[in-house]
């Protein structure tokens, strides 16, 4: 039978993301290895002579230049691969592709066109309605929000919020057809957070987010190899919760411990308790009150905690706490 054996950037991006996430959570190293191999192949072959990403490739023959869906889903896959491997090249590739996406497809009024400008195009649509796949503008917005969290660069969040504002009226008019964009709104911090950030004095919301959790780091004496056990105790504000790690749904933001100039190992997150949520068919797992994250570290540097506190009405902006770790002497 005839076989469609072309390689597509967007479909491979979805597979890379699925394999990387499954490999990280199960855990199953083979899945992550397959995701790495696919990412290396796509980034190697699906490039035009001038370096621009291609939509498709088959047996050495290039297809047309990439569409928004290619950038959005491939970047999403690379970000998942970065979480699964901690290999900096995947985050760097995601940043490079997003910058290229902005250069080729960004609308100055907010959001992204489906395709680059060309003589054969009468119009350049910007769609946010979900079909067989989630809307590319919504996925691109989620990518921008995640890049903002990973890099702490405010320009990524500004671009994401400009996208949300550009499509706000369409989401209000057709919420059932724009569910993934609604997910992006939730990821950005909910309606309450979005309104606060649009005003010049968006400080109160950020301040409330920073005060939502008290964190205390306890360190044990080092062993013969210099490893120290740590206990990171979190006290979550009344009426708030954190999503458990791993998160029950892909768009929820769980607490994440990382490190700079430190070796980090054996990080253990507690089990969450069930919470009925209007947006989920089943209860989601959350942390309330006081919880403890444990692990081991070695060296001097900083331990980082990223979290997003939520209530029944919405979520606050993502916060990162930096905890200095000094000499073990």
C-alpha cells in the first residue's frame, strides 16, 4: 500500500513532547531517548538553506517553510524534553525557534499569523478555534508563558499577554471553541491576575503571590562525599493551594525545585490530596497547609523553588524563591 513517509515538524513536536513527558513521569529512559533522537533529527533535517524551520521534509527534499503550528508544537515538545533531561540545548533550541516564530509570524496587534507573508496569500488568518489539534495561537501562548517561567525574562510574558488580549473578545464570544486559549488564560494567572497586570500598578498581585507561601530550608551535615540532605518546608497561605507534583493536568503548574551551581539529587515531592475542580472531570491533587520537599544537594550556590498558588477563583502569578546554600564547613 502507498505510504506517507514525509516528516512533519508539528506532528514530531507532539510526539517529542509526549515521549519526553511519559519518560520523565513513569520513569522510562527509553522514551526519553526516543524523544531526543526525534528532536535531533527534526532540528537537523527540517531546515531551509537560510536556517528557517520547514513544515515538512522527505528523503532530502524540502517542503514549504514552517507554519505557526510547526513552531508552537515543536517548541512545546522541546520544553518537555528540557524538563526530562536538563540538557540546556533543548531550552536554547526552543528559544531560538520562538524568536524565529516572532520574526516571521508575529502580528504587531498581538498573536501570530498562521503563515508568513507571501505573494500567493490573499489573507493571513489568525485562528484560535480548536479543531483536531489545539489552536496554534493558544499553544504558542502557553510556550511563551513557560519560557517566561524558565528564563525569568519579562519580554516572554509580555508577548503572551499581548496574545491573550488580542483574542479576548473571541474567547468570550466562542468559549467552547477556544478551550486551549482558556487554558492559557488560566496558566497566565486567571482573570483576576490578568486584570491586575494590565494596570500599571500590577504590583499588589505579584506581592500577594510572593507572600502566599513561606519556605524554610533545613540542611543536614555533609556525608563523606559532600552530599547533604535537605528539607524544604512550605507553609501555604489559608484558602490557597499548590498543585501537587507531578501536576494532575498538563496546564497546571506544580512546585519545582532546581539549583544553580549545585548538584541536586533524589528530590522527593509529597503526595497531594484530592480537590474537586470545576475545570476537571476528576479531582486534582493539591498541597494545602504545610508540606515538605526532601532531597540531597552538594556544593555551594542557590536552591530555587518555583510555585503558583491558586484558590477556587483562579491562580496567582508564578513565583520563584532563591535560597542560598553556603559552605558545608
